[in-house]
C-alpha cells in the first residue's frame, strides 16, 4: 500500500500544486471560454493582473457554467448544538437568505437545546421557500463516540462523518456548512460547482489555509495525515449517493481506526478524518476555489487567496477568537459579518420571484386573516398587530433549566431595551429562576448580548432565561410577550410580574413556603396576590421587612401602587387589612383589579388582543376569576415599583388619538368572548365594566 | 420634417416593440453567446421559461459582456436639493456602496442645504475610493428657469438637462440617478452597458413603466411627445462627450421651446424634455433592460418586467407616496429599501481589494494616530474613542435658520435615543432656536425621524436643528457631540445645556434681555450662569416664577442640583445669594464647578478627550475661566433637572473598572495642556485639582 500510496500522494501533490494555487480557478477538461467570448490564450484584457506563476493566466480561463435549473431546490446541512452555536446559525442563515434566489431545505443536526430554539425560530420566522428538517444529534453519538477528540467542538465536531447515513436516502447532494460561516454571495453558485465533479469525485472542499497539516508548527506536532495542506471542512459539497455507493461509512471508520492506533485523538475533529481518508483516496476530492471558504484563523494564509481575487464568496471564522483574529483585512470581514449579525431578519420574509412554493405553515391563514382586515378601520393597527406572528428566539443566552426543586416559582416578565438596567437589580432581589421576554430588533439583541456579557451579576446567573421576540409593527404586543415568557417557564409555579417592580428580598423563599403550605394547585385553586407598592423617589432605600415597608408607607416615602392616579388597580387587595394580616386572606374580584399574582404554570394565557397599553393585565385577572381561581393575599409578600420615564412605546401609544376608542372596542370584544365561554357568570364583569368610571 | 419624423417614429416604434418588451434583453449586433457556450437558437435549458411572444427566446441570448477594466473609476451624478432629498441620497449611496467593487466619483448638483449636509457627511464618512464633487444648483437656475414645470421637483427637476455643460469637460461618461433609487446590484454592471451603445447612441434609458406618455389617462390629458411609452429618466447612462459633440444644448432648448408653444409647462420635469428630444431623434437612445429601473409608482406596469426576471437591479420609488404605493410585490421592494435605510453606514468604510486608491482626506493621519496607540494601555478605549471621527449628518430634518433677531440665543445640547421624550417638553419650555446633537445608529435615526413626524409639537418647530452623529466605539463621545451642536448654532449666543434640564418658561426672553443689557460679547467678556436645580419627584409641577421656585425649594420638593451627591458641582453659584439677588452678580471659579452658561457662540470648544462621563463640563468651565470669561449669575434665570434612570451608556461606563483611573489620567493631561497654553495662570487649576476631595 505504501509505494502506491506515496506515488498517489505525489501525484496528488502535483495536482494540488496546480489546482490549489489559491489564485487559480480549476479548469474542467471541456474547452474553456473566457467571459468575453475570447478563446483561451488570447491577450489579457486591460487591467488584468499578470499571469500567476502557477502557469495559468487566471483571467482568460473560466469553465462554462451551465446555469442551474430555475428554482432548483438546494439542500444545506449544518451540525448545531447549544445556545451559542444556535445564534451563530441564525447569522449564517440570514447571510444565505439575503443573496439566495432558490428554494432551500436546511437539514439541521441538533441537540435538544438547539432544536428547541431553532424549531421555534423557523416556525415563527415563516420565510417563504425555506424548509427545515431536524435530526437528533443524541442518536448519532454512538456512531462516533469511540473517537477521542481534543477539539472544543467535542462529539458534535465529528458528526459530519455520519451525514450520508443520517440524511434521507433519497437526498443525492448537500452543501455542509459550519455555523461560523458567513455568505457574501448566492449559494446557488456554490451548488453549481457540483457540475464540475468528475465521475469519481464525491466531495468538494477548499484547501486548508494554514500550515497545520504540514506538521511543522511545533516540536512533536503530529497532525493527522493529509494531502499537502489538506482541506478545510467548514464548507463541503457532499455527493451523498455516490458516497453511499462508495461505501463511505466503512471507508472512514477503517481509516480512523487505523490512525488511532498511532495517534491519541483527533485535534481538528472530523476534519482530521476527512483528510486522512482523502490522503488514501485522492481521487475522491474535487478541490473548490478558495473564495468559497476564506478561513480567518490566526495562522491563516487566506491572504494568498483574496489579495488577487476581488470576489470573496464565503467567510469562515474558524478560530475561537472569532472577530479578534489578527488579520490584515479583518475590518472588511468583520463588517460583512456585522452586517448580517444585526440585519433585520423580518426583511428576509420575502417571496422568491418566479419560484412559486407552498407557503410556510401558518402563513396562508395569516395572510387571509390580514387580508380580511378593513384598512379604513380606525383600529386597523390594533387588529393587525394582534395577528402578527413575531419571530421568537427562546433562550437567547446560555440557560440551565432549574433542577426541579419542589414548589419552585419562576418570575415572569417582559421588557425592551430601555429597561435593561432593571435586570441587575432584579437579579439581586430574586435568587430564583426567571423567564423574561425581550422585545428587540436584531441590532438591539446584539447590544443586549454584550450588556449581559459585560455584567458580572447577570453572567453569573444561569437560571434566568432570556427570550428575544423580534420587533415588528407599530404597537407594543405586551400580552404576546408575556405569553412567550409564560410558556417558557419550567417550574410548576409562576410569579407574574412587571419589569419595573423589585420584589422583597425574601419573596422567593416566602412564595415557595406559601405554595407548600397552601398546597397551591393540587388542593387549592388560587392566585396568590403579592401586594404592590411604589416609590416616587428617585433614590430609595429598599425595605428589608414588612415592618420597614410599613414605616416608609406611613412616612410617605412609599405609596400603594398608583395611589394617586388609579387606585382601583389594586384597591381590592385591601391594604388596610394587609397591614395587620398574619395569615393569607381572601379578597373578591373588583372592576379594573390587576394585582401581581402567583399561579400554577398551567394558568390561562394573557389575551393577545390587548396590544399597546391599557387593560392587558385586567383582562387576565378577569379570566382567572371566571375560572374560579380564589384571590388570596399573602401577608408577608410585597413588591415595589420604581419610577421611570415613560418608554418611547408608551409615549407613542398615548399620543395616538385612536387608542382610547380602540381600547374600548377591544374590551367589548373581550366581554363578548367571555359571555360565549362562561355564560351567565360573565355578566358580573360586564356589569362592572358599564359602571361609570371614578376619577 | 413631419413625414420623415413619422417614418422615423414608426421605425422607432417597431424597434421599441422588439426591444422594449419588458422581458427581453436587447442583443447587440455582435454574435450572441449563451451563458453555457451554446450558440443562439439552441435548445432552451431545462427550466427556462417559454419563449416570449416578442419572438426572442430570452434565455438563449445574452450579448457577450467584455469585463470592465479592473478598478475602472465610475462616475455618478445626482441632483439633490433640500433636507429630505439629502436623506434619500444617503440611502441611495449606501446601496451603491454595498455592492460596488470599483472606485466611485459622485458628482452632486446641490443647493446650499444639501451641500452643507453632504459635504460634512462625506468628509466624516471617509469611505475609501469614493470621491465627491459639488456643483452649485443656484448657478444653473438661469439656464432652465424659463421652463414652466408643474412637477413637485420644481427647478431642480430640470437640471439633468444641463449636466453635459456643468460636469467637467474631460468627463466622458456618467450614470445619472434620481435620489429615490435603490441599488440591488453592482453598479459596474450598469456602467458596462455603455459598451452596447452604437456609435450614434448617446443616452441609455429604460422604458417608462406607465401609460403616462400614451396620453389617455384622462380627458384632455396632453403629455409631452414621446416614443410609445417613452423613457424614464430616473436612471440614465449619459455619454457626455458625444452629447456635447452632437450639440445637445441646442437640441433640447430648441425642442423644449417648440413644445412650449403649444403646451403650458412640463408635467414630469426634465423627463418630458428628454422624451420630446428622443422622439425627434430616436437614434440617440440605447434602450436599457427594464431591470435597471424598476419603477414603483401607482400606475406602474413594472410587473411586466420582473414577473419573469428574477434579477432586479435597481428599484425606483418614483411616486410621492413612496413606500405606500399599492403594488403586488411592494413588500419585497420595501424590504430592500429598508435594508439600506437602516444599514450601518460605518460598515461601508471598507477598502476595495486590489484597487489601491489614495486614502480619503484625514484618513491617513487618523490611521497613523490609531496605530500609535498602545493596545495594552488600560485606557486604550478612551484614547481610541477620542481619535474616532464620527460620521455626521447635520440638519437631519427640515430646518429654517433663525431670522437674525438681535441678541438671539440657541439652546445647545446632546442626547441619544433614551431621551427622546424630553424633546417635546423642551420645546414647550424654550420657544427659541435649538441645536441638538443626537448619538444614534442608522436604524435609530429612522426611528427618531418617525418620532418627530408623529409629534405635533416637534413637527411644528422649524427652528430646532437635529444633527445626527452616528454611533461608533464603546464610549460615549459626549464632548464631541456638544461640539457638533455648538458648531452648528447660528445665533450670536448659545445656552450650553443638558438634555435632562427644563429651562424656566421665561428663560429665552430673559436671556436675550440680559444679553442686551449686559452687552455680552462686545463690552463684556462673560459667561452668564443659569442656576441649576433638581427635583427628585417623578411627578412635578414646574414653577412659573422665581418666587414659586423658592417656595418649592423651601418645602423640599426641589433641591439645588446634585445637592446630595456632589454639591461642589454648583456650590460656587452661591444659591443663598441668588435667592435675594435682583441684579447679576459675579462669582469666582472653584474646583469642579460646572454651571450651565450662556456665552457668545465663538467660545472655546469642549475638550474631546473627555469621553464617557465625568469632568466633561468642568474642563470647559476651566477653559472659560482661563480665558478670563467673567462668571455672572443671573438673578431671574433657572433650569431644573428631571429624574431619569441612568442611561445604558452611563451604566456601562460606571461598571468599567478602569474608568476612574483613566479619567484621572485625562485630567492630568488636560492640566498639562493648560500649563502649556496659559503658563503660570494655569497653576490655580492644578492646585485646586490636588486638593483632597470632600465627600
């Protein structure tokens, strides 16, 4: 095997020298026609760079590219595990969608975390002509867990090897991408390179743009075998059915097994194994032009690729240092990356021209519902906003589900950028799990990410789940946001709060003790009320006990919540009774009552028709009361509202001339629904609604 | 002339029928080669749409495109007048820059407003390989003011006609664009179409995609003459030297003059005249593929163009309704437009690969200065931020310069998104001119625009100038922002304020009277101090007189500014004396004194080394004192600070562990500069600095 192997290696090396010259574009055996119709060898066009020392004149030789059939479906596979890779995948997908003109089918090999995130994301994104299939990475582990891997990608870094077996058997070809890749061109051009494969070639790869596989990086550096510099597996054209026919599974397992007899592990995960196989079978590989995988690690030699080519197609940040790599042109690449990182994903929801495809699930009904709206309706914006399906990225940051403590409670709230500063304080007041929905643009989501990373307090907490709901539409979808946060809560109970409130330091433990004591949920269908207060003072010393709070109340440093403008919101809590109370006491529902409550997680959702501001919590308490939840006020619980300038969203809302009328219309419709569902019992709320309002 | 003209018209019409079929791509006389190397007439490729009824099979005929010489300089001309067109131009330029790979030279015909804005913008933008030349629209008016024009573009809408005479005589060819155009492709592809011109053709245009010129839109509708549907002048390829040789000036003047004998005016500005000339001389025009000017007005027939083509190149919003036009695919186009509207312009500051060009003015020194910074320096971010040149768009919204009232004062301040709500209150308190710098991203700038448009209070004010300084870098460049606002003030005096302060209702008039009385500037070198107060109460009734303010002070509803945390900031104002004072009184500078003052506009600038927060105003007052401005406190003036949550910027700043040390380093350097400039007089400040700080 060795002499043949060596000869083959030499031949391959020679081939590589000719073909992998980063500046040249490989020519297929068919006659070349230059872009201007000039035959090969003709005089160079003005301004062309001089012929490369490899012997080819780059400018006068471009193989004819048969155009792809219009609307051909392109397949892309990515292995993606964990919260951070999921975010990277989104940026990759945005860059692909930006330039693409073909329908796409993404095949995602994911762990439970990534699946959770990406399934919800694509479902709510509703991009036309995009289909997504998920494959459980957990199930694949046995196939590769026998391979020791030192690379930080762990077992997931080995999974590309098993794609031919995992992907559907009728799928002939696929592009495989790492998550740290950004497109700067139409992916159809990459797919078109399949046409250059000779009959024996089964895998398309770009040369590895570092000296790693040359083996001379340090003393005792022993990389896996490879042809010359080897190939980088960040971007792969996989001819799946040929691979299957060629017995790929046996091939790589045999090779890997052999190498592991002398090497302790892989260093670069599946890339090492691909290269070892290719070294033995060089005829398998079709080298791709370097512009399709411009690698930006520290040791990169990528500059040889693009210092002459003006046309970079795909950027690959193959370094843990990512944007901090030192590379002469990194500013250019970083700008490209940032473009897509912050790009408004809603803008990618566009139809493909001339490629009709079935609408994404839910899109058709949505369009019909929207089409039925009357644009002349004064409350058109309200109706429209209610129907909108917002793109949602759950657990945007690393999050560890709570450990299953008994009677555990998740604090649930929603916010936007202007309240980020409340997060640290909230973390200091509430040591338990939280589920928070954030209404952000793509660009704000990146700012938020940096904010959390820069905060010691926030970074330390793994039990606070942040769910990004992407902004769209003119009105604030407050109840949709609350519902997202509520749906993502993972404990049996939830504390339904607002972002401007700081709970008593003792509240978390006290709630859990109360839940246990009252046997909330199992024996007792109730909503536990946490009395709400407010301070008007900008600087304020938070009371550490009920007694302290009462003293502040008496001194006028604190008030019951909205005491001055709208006491009806919380009067039914009966603060006078609360002062003396030592045990939980029941209160009756009253019109406009909107307390902060603790309920079992399977409580009714918030009504999404209430967008903007006004009555969005009231409706929920009405629903709870209609479903016969008892309202029990806790004697030692309290939460305090801090003052803040009105948000831009709320100012915009209140300046709208129509909002009052529209709010009334929404209330009326809500009550009609109530009547339908609860019959005579709903009368109580209707009567209350019709009473004249106090000051 | 008529028979020949008619024959010519018929011939041209026939030509048009063949060529202007929106789906077809015109073929030049040279042999066509299909993209796959197949000769014309060969079998269609799989998936190609059926042959168009025009007789050509679109797919099998693409004229060979000789590639442009690498790095060829491309010229683009735009007529741009007023604030709103200037904003539109920026979006156009962003879309061009996004896709371009060639050096560009923009030729802008502007009024004073647009020139003001765009000169500053391009100068601070510092995009490599972009050159900008300005041409005064005012000077061109006499050449076209004799033409009555009903179109909303007024005289500016006629100026394209005179471009051959206005642009440099050695400029051979130029692309002319309207400001309401967005690119979705590389402008070099458009430039390459010059190669298709026959020797007689001098102007490339796309067919007008509406029925306007067919003349049958309503009874008595009399459009200007045109060939068939005529051409749209939103995108023009002008072969300038051929136009000059052909006697263009005479040609269009003659034609226009003749038509105006029977038509009262133009309706579509210079487009009408271009069409009339072309009707008489059809051989002048090279029709361009419709994808280069997809017109999106209400009457558009653009769908005939792109319902088959998947490759739109340029979108033209040629309707005053802009994004509200009703068009089946408007969502697609709007998304493209929004992409660039909100795109971070900083990301376009990238070098062109392989096309070395002289760096923009100022860029070289900036790069050298940045290169000299020590990355290991703990205060690296501070140094870096100070050196940064931020992109600036002055007068972002329509603004009318103040009328030259005597002793007029401009309120000067800076802010970011989180303080937008202060603007309406500020407008209610200050009826005079304002110059405000806003630190925003491109996306925030659009939100800001909508915010002002939706506010009756803000829209009503034409004397408030908003200058957008685009965010870049981690630290808040507070003094750079103040300097922008200060430099843009147009009155002889300025009131240097902060955004969280609301001035007394009477302050504007009172300041002007005081300035007159004290003869500030001419006789008296002074800074007039406006005493600063603060309320800690979220809800607060603003005092309408000094007496009311004193009552609030006495009752504890108001305090002197930062009374609790940092009284040294304003103690030197001597509030005790102020209570009784009836005439202005002099105070002495004291360490850390940072009052709000009124000074002549030509006062010293703020020191830009102070980024982030801390000492940025103190240093300015030190400078004023060093330059011997007397500090005079005004007895009837006051301004009150409203409480607000700390901004994200300030929280980030204060959480930085290094900021205190770096601030100290900056102060030390400031004092060294002072010593250099003022010698022994600077000792006073140094001594004060070294005193131990009180609580």
